[in-house]
C-alpha cells in the first residue's frame, strides 16, 4: 500500500447546508454541486468529500446505522503557517456557523491551537507550530 490518504468522506445530515458551510463559509474550492449527490473539495492534501449520512451508512452495510456519539475519537486538522491564522480561521468558521469548542491558546507541545465543530459536529483543529509545508501546501511532519 502506498502511504497516502486520498479521500476523507464525512457523512452529513444536510448535504446543501454542509456544502454552503465549507464552500461559502470556509472558502474551500469544489468540483461538484450538491445536486450530484456528493461534494468534493480539493485541498493540498487529501480530497474532502461530503455524502449524505444515511447513504454512506447504506454503502458500508448492515449494522452501521447507529446514532453517532458526540465525539467519535477522530479530529480533522488544518495546520497554518502563521500563528495569527489560528485566530483568523476560528473567527471565519464561527461566522460561517461553526461552534468554537476550544478557543485558541497555547499548547503543551509548544504550538497554538483551537477547535471548532462543523454543522454535523465533526471536530476540526486549527493549529500553528513548528510545521513544515511542501510546495503544494501539504504538511510534512519531521
């Protein structure tokens, strides 16, 4: 297996609402409209997809249609190049309807981060620290 994550799919309750949040609120570029039944956002790393939750559960198979817990044990992260971008992005997300669940602050690992949730409760970390980025903007952890 090649060491790569190609696509992250979030099962969402309202595809149009989530599309507007990510496209209009956060400014992610997309190649599909919600009318296509799935939305793809091209990022510097993996592609982010939004797909109706009930259809995603159906695609996985029997036994998976259970209520989601508040925290699934997974976070998504957007690492930034400049410290002030953490505050800027948290404010942008809040203006788009996100709930900031942890305001920006100093971390135990020497960085600066905060967390927000999207309209479906998926948790995003916005973090600044001693990160390296490739020419295409992907994160390189050394």
